């Protein structure tokens, strides 16, 4: 599913590996996976189709549609401001000019967040720490990520850092057994930081390429659990000062504006380096992706569009915008 490009990192002479996606036979087009998500923004087509001029009523309806699609206030305001500017400048003259303008602005909003997670094989292991609230898809995403890296020929190890629920440790263990991936665990109630410390030590000893660490779901209000993430970071640094190389927040697009609140709060607490937005295949309103990009500018690494291993896609701004608002130029 991926091809690996090895290239020298600029100026350093160090070989760096980046991973890019190639289309796979068993992948549906993104448009198909996002069909239900798209229906929210598709309301714009009806509005434009039934308007003969651009007036305040149309602009208000556009605003409502964007807010309803979960874009949030900041992203919606940006689009409306941009439209007004376009109208004043004479670039947006008729209703037909509106959608391409909206689409262009949506793209401009998320394009800076299209920064694919490059696993650097010089860092052994490259450590990914997964964080987020309960049920957003952390463990599932770990399975999907591990599958990708295995397919790329990388060696993978998992750390069962969600020690809160026995089922969570079991979920990861079962997955590891099925896929022949070592899973470091200590059972329910163990100290999460200790499990991850052991895993990092073991991954180093075994020359593993990628270590992915699960953590228990937590809310920003649970200060002891947020502090635990700090402890995890500190113990990792004892073995490798650069670890974790990626702190990835997972949010469930189906939770709407809550996902934005979670991103904001986790970012304040642990300095996120990337976000994965899951469950965009469901009834989620894809606007949350734009809301997160506009407010936080954190790289959006992947989107989850289903429960199968192939349903984790690298975030591609152009493809995403076309999937949720299919306007063709000209
Ligand atoms: N439809 C859909 N379901 C997902 C996706 N990602 C995760 N899930 C489901 O969400 C539920 C919770 O996932 P889990 O990984 O256990 O969440 P965790 O508590 O954050 O570890 C499971 O039933 C997953 O199958 C996705 O992208 N699409
Ligand atoms: Mg889990």
C-alpha cells in the first residue's frame, strides 16, 4: 500500500525514509468512503442552484450550511470573509462563482496540514505515542498503522500502554498474535509508563523500526492522567531523548465540535505533533477537519474511513476537498 522512498535528508547526508501511498486494489475511492460525510456540505449545491444573484440571504444560508457541517466558527468566518472580498473585488460575480471560491478557500485552509508522517529509519525505533479520549479509535488505528508499516517491510512492535482495562491489553495482544507483531504488556493495572519504558528498551535491543505505544483514554479534566502522559515522555527520554518522535492525537469525527475541543486541550497538555481523524465514513460531518486545521494548524496525518486495515488513508488535502465538495473548475 505504500512505497518507501529513501533519500538523503538535506544537508545532513543522513538517509531518511519517507513513505508515500500508492493506490491499492482493495481500496474504494475516498469519495465512496466519505459519501455520508459529503452530504452535509453538498447542501451548498442546492443553495447555489436555486439562487440567481448573490445576496445577503444566500450568504447567510451558506454560513448556516458550513456551521451545520461542523466547520466551526473560525473556519466559517474565514470562508465568508474571503467570499465577501471576492465579491468586492469583482472576482465572485454570480452564484456559479461561489462554490469554486469556497472550495479554493477550503483547500487553502487544510493544505498546510498535509504533512505526511515520515518514519525515519535512522531513528530506531521511531516511536509513535497515541493519545486521545476513550472510544475514538486509538487501538484500531494502531492496528491499521502497524499493518501499513509491516507492508512496507518495516519491523513493528506495540506497547500495551492502556493498562486501565484488561480488554484493552487483550485487544492489542490478539492483534499482535494474529499479525506476528511483538506486543509488550504487563496486564491490567500496571504502570503505563513502565510498560512503555520496557517496550522502548526491548525495541532498541531488537533493532525494531517502529514502536507504537497505546495509552488509556483520558479527558483533559483528569489531571492525574494528563500528568501520566508527561511521565511517559520523561521515562522514554531516559532511553532516547528524541522519543516519542510523534505524539498523535486520535479524534472521532462523529463527535463534532467535541473533537475540536479535545484537540485544543490535548495540544495544550502534551504538544501534539500529529492528528488522526477517524470515523469519517460514518455520519460524521467532515467539516471538523477544517475546523481543526484552521484553529490549530497541527499536521493531520491520517483519516480513518472504516474498520478495515485499508481504511486508514494518509491525509491528502486536495483529495479530501474534492471528496467532500466535488466542484470541478471551469
Ligand atoms: N466506522 C469506523 N469505525 C472505526 C474507525 N476507527 C475506529 N473505529 C471503531 O471505533 C470503535 C472504538 O475503537 P478503539 O480503537 O477501541 O478506540 P480506543 O478506545 O480509542 O482505543 C471500534 O468499534 C472501532 O472498530 C473508523 O475510521 N471508522
Ligand atoms: Mg483502546
